[in-house]
C-alpha cells in the first residue's frame, strides 16, 4: 500500500476503522478533523492516560490536519489534497458531503481516477436515509439485539458490531477498487452503509427465520440449534465454553468427559434435535457430572475427547493471553501521552512489517501538510 494516499473526512468508528487498516498496510492517511476538539471520538472517554480508548484503537499511523470545511478558504486545501489522493473517504452527516462540494459525483467528475468511499448509516436512499445512525440503533434495526442476550432480556453486543462491519466492507471495497483501477486507470464510487453491512452479517438468523418460521431464541452463550453448546462451570468455578458438533463428538463427550457412555443412548438425547429440545435437562445432567472436576481436569478430558473448547476469559486475562505473548503480537505505539501497547493488525503478510506509527494530536500535521501543498499561512480555516 505504500504510495497510496487516502484523504478522509472521518469521525467516530466505521470510517476510521477502515482507514486505519489501510494505514497499517502502509498507505498514507490524512485525517481531516474539526479545529479545536477534532474527531468527537477523542472525547468518548479518558481511560488511556487521558485519551479515548476508541480514538487510540482507530487512529494510529495517520496525519491529522485541522480544517474548518465550512470556511470557503478550506476548499483550495481540499482540492490540493484530492489532486494528489488515490482515495477519499467520508462519513459525514447525511447530505453534508454534497453541501461541502465533496459528493462522489462532483469529485469523480473532476478526478476520474479518484476512488471515493461514502460510509453512512442507512445508505443514500430509502425512508431512513437521513436518520441518525449510532451503532446501537443499527444493531436494533438489523435485528441483532433481538437475538443477543438471554431468554429474559435482549442485549447489544459488547463491541460496536455495526461500525466494525461497515469499516471492514469499506476497507475491502477500497482494496478491490484500487486493484480494479490498476487495470482500468479509472476510479469508482463506493457506498457502504452500517445497516447493509450488519444485515449481511445477520445472514444465518435471517435465513433461519425466513424459512423456518421462527427466529432463533436468545440463549446466552448457548446455541439455538446445537446442544451441548455454551458455557459450563467446573467444580472449582472455572468457566469453560464447549461445542459438540456431531454424533461422534457426542459419544466421545459422554464416554470421556462425563465418564458415562450410557448418557449417549438416553432417549432424550439420542439426536441433535432431541438434545436441543431437552437442553435444560441435558445441561443439568452435565452440571451434575462436572461438580467433582477442577477446570484443569475438565479441559484435560475435553482435549482427550477432541471436543472444541475454550476458557471464558475476562479482559484482564485476554491482555495477558499466552497466545498473544508467545506470538509477539504486541507493539508499542507513540502518542501524545507517550508509548502505548497495541496489538498488531490481523493481516500477516510475509516479508511485510505492519506500520505502527504515532497516534496524532488534533491538527498535529496541519502546517507540514499545508507547506507540502504550497499553502502555508492559511490560519483562518483552522481556527
């Protein structure tokens, strides 16, 4: 990605998530922020030595340029930036890009090789086109909240699933457009919505509901169509998540883990469908067998039976996870508050070290970028 320049009028999560991944791969990302407070995600919290955890996560390796896009004098700066850019990304409020002269049609008419990517809540048309679109609202509209949580109460996911989904499709769409431009020498316009992205991720429950007549039930860490599946507690309080996927595994689970092969032939549990139907009875039976085992003993039996399983970890445990430390997945990233520990990006390319550069302060690169463009001294548009 080195040699690729991305200009992004971005804020919050979805667009910054997409552009950070481009930066990870070596692209130059110039982030346009409001003068003063900048991207409002900077103020979400103050837990990272006074910085926002969201902003730290999403904005390493970028250059921050502070511009008041409503100031006419900023238009020359944006034009000069876009003249040199390969990609323009924006997730401004509905209609704002067009009002600022930054709509896809206008930009691509002027720069046909430019790839534009608009990230919105609900897309460019339809009855919800202009609706506010925070992550929880999209999770609710797309039905994710309805199938997440326990039987007693729905819940949103603990991470911004809609934002992440849209950011991933923006990232992959931009990569595809850059590849296509190599052949055609012509850019394109990408339109990514949080709603469309999350509805795509809802594929299995939508098909299940549309063809089965009933929506999957909320079952906590259990599975609507598989049993035993979910979290089970050993006698010492260790929580272990497991999944029995087929009849061979079910027989091994009974004979090795439960040490009772008779359970596998119990008429209540003889097939996968019957195990789901009698889930509560099955879970109680499993619990009664586990109370005498420690977590280590429980996991050792699961290993012998070749049953898929995992520890249910809290976040403090994940921070010290042996899989991360043994693979060298941590790096130090510079920031306005000093060096911070960050995980490497998940894309591993042979011979390529991911870019893990500084998290910028608001407008940290404004003067340098203006000087590069030959536009030094334009102070009115950044105050």
